[in-house]
C-alpha cells in the first residue's frame, strides 16, 4: 500500500479551451492509467454535452500511479458559471497546475480561480500550453504569469498537451513541488465531501478527501452537519472507474457508497467521521448561491410529474440548483429554478430535454430582487410576475457584481462604452503586461444576464474575458414591463426593466415579435404596457384570404354578403383568438 508521503493531490486551473482536459488525457496515457485501446479524447468529460461543447461541466477525480507515487487529479471546469465546482476541488487538494494557453495568455476566469487556490495556500505549478501552435507567444505569456504569480521564468514549464511535449516534466514537477497530505491515520476520522452523485441502483455515492483517520467497509459513519449515520457499503478509489478497496486512509481521495437514499443528507462540504468519534468540522468549500432564476414549464401539462422527477434527479448531483413549485395562469404548473449563470441554466435545461425527453418553455431569466414596502417589510421576488403593486413599494434593491475584464489595449474604448450602456460603474484599470490590462467595473447582475457576454466578445473581436463576483444589493429604479399578444398577457416575456429604458425595451420586444410571429387569420395586437398603461403597440396584419374565389355569377349583393361575413369572422377571431409562441421565438426575443 502506498504511504501518505507518496500521495500528491492536485487540481488543474485553466480557462475554457486552454487545454486542461487534453492535458488530463496525456497524464492518463503517460501513467498508463488507461490503455491506448480504451483511450479517447476528453476521457474525464463523461457527458455528451461536455464533448460537444468542448467544456468541462462536472469535476471528475481520478487516481494515477507514477514512479511509485499516487497522483490524485481532480479535473475541474473552466467557465465562470462553474466556479463552485473549482472551489470544491481545491478544498480537497494541496496543489494546483495553472495552465495558460500560449496563444491567448492569462484570462479573467484563470485569475479568479488562481485567487481561490492562493487563498487555500496551495502550491502552484505554472504551465504554458499549446507551445506547438504557430501563434504561440511564449515570451508575452511568461511575462503575464510572472507579473501575476511573482515567480521566476525558470519556474514556468512549457508543454503541448496535444502532442505530449513536456507532459512528463509536468508530472515530475508535481511529485517534486506539491506537498504530501498533512493528516494522520492515527487521529480521529475527518473526511471532506467534495462531490456527490445519485445512482438509482446504489443510492448516494459521495466523493471524499480523507484528511485524518481511516474508513473501511462496514464502518458506521456520521455526517457531522446533518447528524446522520450511515453504513459504508463500499469504499474505494476512482481510476477513473470505481475500484473497490477494503479501506481508505488519511491523504487519500476516493468514494463511499452508503445506504443514504437522499442526497440532502450527504451535502457537499460536510465532514464525515466515525460513529463514536467527535472531531472538529472541516472547513468545506465556499457554498455558491444561485443568482439567475427562471420559470421552467412543460409544453404538455401532463409532463409535470416527469419534470418534477427530472429536476430532483439532476439536483441530486448538482447541489447549486435551487427549485420550488410555481404556478402560471398561461403556462400551468412548473418550477422556479435558480442557477449560477446563463451557461449553467442552458446546460441544465438542455440535459432536461435530452436525458428526460421533455419539451420545455422557459420564462425570461431574472435575478433575485429585494422589495422594501412602505410599511418596512422586505419581500424577495425571483420572477417578474411576483412584482407587487408599485403603490406599496418604498424601494427596490438589486444584486450588484464586481466585474473584471481582461482585454488588449486597443479595445479599451469599445469595452468601456459597452459597460456604460449597461449601467457599469468604472472602478480601476491595471496593466498586467504592456499591451494587456484588467478593467474593473461594478454593475447590476441583471445587465449581464441576457447578452452582455456576447456583446463583450463582439466589441473585443473575441479577445476579452470576463469574471464577476457578487458584491451587495443596491437601490435601483425598475418597473414591470408586461407584453400582451392578441390581448393575452405573456408571462414568459414579462420582465423588470429600468424605468428610463422601459420604452426602448418595450419597443424592441414588440418590434421583434412583429417580425418573428407568423401571420394569423386575424389581426394580432402586440402591446407593451406598464401598470396597465400601453406604452408601445403594433399590429400584425391578418393573412389575406380570397373569399370571392368561389363566387361565380349573381349580382353584387352576393359579393357584399361574403365580404361582410369575412369581416365579422375576423372581428370575432380578434376577440377570441390566441397565438402560440414557440420556444425559439422566446429565445430570439431575449437577445438584444
């Protein structure tokens, strides 16, 4: 059995598309953890969505053996929305590899994740990846890393994960620099739950980092925060498949299968110990709070039960999702779900569609507002239709975020103008290299939700990268903008907007709907209103139908009779007809 001084627990910190998953693949090949026959690209990215998009969504632990050492890698996501996954991984490690693309340099999310690692005093190994590409700028990237870390140039490793260059050197540096775990097998048992998943056949499976003590099959364990006890049915390591062991000791990373049937009783960040022991609780990862809320409804009301079960199953493996039942007059029964960001929302809803074969309708994403009433009460709302009568409101508070944008110097003007358009408040500017700098702004979270990131990439020609963190709640002047189609309120399009932008936003939505909606057999009114007052209105003309085509012979009275009948029918349809708006139209309307 490998002793504790031969164990190295580490994570990889990188921005999206900087080669993190490819480097993990090379580690598995060089250490012979996976045979060449079984090897495939992005091996640790188990979801189809991860492979399609080329991004890591779920963290994935894997154990490797290299030169007599046990290397435990926890593969982490790189996108800003999955920052909570990174925080879990780092809590279970003693070191981290900082991977930077030689063609792109340091990115904002890389900086944010690096700060998380430094806060936990992890040993950092800087690696410049993709050095084989013609566009690689090793000198500039090295300078950025030196300015960021304060390290020496000789401390930076050069690699190409694609062709395997420098991979062995990185593994050697892991063994040399990253310290072994500091715990002891003789102390009372303390294990940190850094992830969990639900298996319909085996129940809850928790991934743990065993800081102190021992856990073996048949032990009765105790979850300190939940004050729950459970039996260890199976225990082992992941390489990357589950390999059962008789026991795990201090310093090891592995899994435990228990008889727990609800993941709520095995929360990530909790501390596991043995039944008759009472050690201190470990400091877990930083719990992330959902920031983006949207209503999730089924197009077919009979699928509600199926949707409920699907959301429950997905939330079992992703504890950052919040959900509560919601009822809509127009959309029926559904759930108000909370996510960490728009990509998180998009990934989860796509999984609901694919894995559970659900046809969904989503409402406009919104943030969590705090309403202070005139009598001093505080109301929390997460959707536009919960907005109370303005006569009862004293003030509205909205979450603000601190933004860091890493850009090339030539795009500073365009990016600053974009922030100004989105109610950004300038804070500072800091150069990390002669031609690259970090702009810092504060802005309302709601302004980032829909298309700010796309606009940022557009004005910077794809070179800007964004990171944001929650700051506080601040007073804002917002109103409820409601959209009516054929005089029927469209709850999915109702949104809270700044008062001075209400007309412009109403005009934009109404105009887009007029262009996107198919013509009906009757004139369709499309209106935007605030507090019952119409501020913008358009009409979608009716489909023309020649009712006189079947007419032959007779005098003019027959013609007039048919035209009058058509006119009355259109008038009746206008008062009774309804228009179905498909999901694609909703999504197009959301884009500014």
